[in-house]
């Protein structure tokens, strides 16, 4: 596949745009997670029953994940029809708008039951936006990357996600210092209002990025597929199932970020909001370094072994992390939190953009990644709600939550074992069974 002269330097630009844009996008997404655990039970729900209020608040966190498969169908289709760049800009602006609106919502004390309804509607818009963000950014970086460094360059998308989570955590560390009265009245709104700056900055970064050579050549020679979903399900159905199963690994992130935070700061354990937010901040800081290192290793030894380290290791280390919280030892919680989320989980997290993306051909790559990941992520999003129920009425049965999290790591392991190793496959042959098949022209509709 020939590379246009004006595409020189685009791999780094694409990776930078993916990192920064994803960081800004997931800053919006993750401040909701922190607020759902710490603020929204008291602001949008009846806090006369704290356990029920927390359960309902965590359920709204999962609502976005339920909306993501729908968004994936829509954004995946257009991403394979009109290109990766336009979807990347659209998702960023939609996320910024919906997050800003959350910061403007009236509380339950002001409008009663309408407040949580409006919250859910905004959360749905966040979910639709997030459905296309990682798939479009990962497709963009993969198709711009040198063939022998696809793992490294695509990992910037997830590095950005962790960066966004780190920024969100640091912002909440600041507002959490406010007295409860100010925090619950206006302080929690400030991080959401800041999404206006997020949207503007992200747009300025992404608007000058070029479309990928792979997509441009596909459109210029064979044309784009009229119905990517039809081709995807006809030719790549097994890989879609693998991605769905693999995406369940995100349950580790949601349990760590939301349920464990709520559990550690509950009356039964009694850790402070600030101290637990620091656990997340430091774990994400370590992840920023670990993700590209794991991805670079996958460029040398393959996607499958690195991904399996992350999936199997997460099942073990998350059990240890939740146990550490149950002991009330902050030092132990901090250390195991960094190991579990910052190091071990980063192995799977840093590799999946290349691992999943390399399963599909250029013409259906964005659809395949978006639909597969978002169905799996939908389950992962509601894992927080299930965990709150599994933990019992007093929310202290951490061992059952740990076993539940470990069970959700089993499908990703099976998916990785059954998948093809694609590290050494040329970019133009990705998504084909053999070079001979790839050389045969296929009929597509422009």
C-alpha cells in the first residue's frame, strides 16, 4: 500500500490527537463516575436511604454503557462510510455538550423526580459519544502507524483514557476539599462546566488531522461499503464475538473506579474521599507509563501473551485490592491499587486497541471495534450495579464482588486464546485469512 507524501509525520500526529482527545473525552466520562459514587446519591436521589440512593446513582453510571451499543451502530456505520476524522470530532463535541449540561441540571430538592430523569438523558448522550471515541481514535492511529509499531501507536488511545481519568480524579480531589454544603450546592458542578474548554481544545487538536492512507485508498480504489454492518456480520462475526468477550475486561476498571471507591468511603470501612481519590490518581499515573511499555512488548512478542497477562493477572490482583480495602489499611490499599490497576490491568488495556483493530479489514474496522467493544462495555458498565447488589444490603461482601470480577475476566481469556496472532501481519492484509484471499478483488458498493 502506497503512502502519500503528505502523510509523512501523521503517525505521531494521529497518536497525539488520539491521546489528547481521548484524555479530554474521558475526563468528562470519568468525572461522572466519581460524582456518581460521592455526590449524586445526595443531590439527585432520596438520601433518607443511603444504600438505595447509592445503588440508584451507580445505576445511572451504567446507563451510558447501555446506550453505547446503540451509538456504536450509528457511529461505526458512518465511521466506515465517511472516515475516522469526522467521527472523532463529532464524539468530542457531543461529550463536551452533554457533560456541560449535567453541571447545569437542577437537583432533586429543586424539581423532584425530574432531576434524575434529566441526569439519565444527559448520561445517555455521554454514552453515545463514548461509543465512537475509542474505536475511531484506535482505527485512526492503527491505520497511520508503521506496521511493526501498531501496538505502540494505538496504545496512545488508552493512555489518553487513563490520562483523562487522572485529570478527573485530580479535579475531584480539589473540589472534595470544600465543605459539604458548598460541595453539594455548587462545587460538584465546576468539573462538569469545564467540559466547554475540553470540547474547544479537542476540536482545535483534531480538526487538522488527515484521514488515514488506508481509508483514503480504500475509498479511492474499491469504494466504501454501503452497509458495513452487513459485511461485518457476514465475514467477521467470530471476531465480533471475540471482541465482545474481550471487552468484558473493562469490568475491572469500572469496579476499581466506582464500586471500590464507594465501598472504601462507606461507613463500614471509613476511608476518606481524598485518600481514596489519591489511590486512583497514583494508579492512573503509573498506568500512563505502563500502557505504552506493555504495548511495545506486544510489538515484539505478540498481542495475545500480553493481553493474557493482563486478563489473568487482573482476576487475581483485584481480589487482593478489595481485600486490602476490607482490612482498612490505607498503605496496603494504595500499594495493591497501583499494582492491580496501574500495572497489571494496563497489560490488557494497552494492547486491546491493536489486538481488536487488527482483527478487521479497513472497510469495516471502525464498525467492528465500536460494536464489539461497546456491547462488552455495556455489561462492564452495569457490573458496578451488580456489584452493589452482590455486596449485600450493608455493602460489605467484598469477596463476592471479587469473585464476580474474576468471573468476568474468564471470557476475555477465552477470546484471546482463540484469536489469531496478528502482530506480524501487514496492515493491508489485516482482517483477511490469507494473502491469497486479500489479493482477490471484492465487490463493494460506493
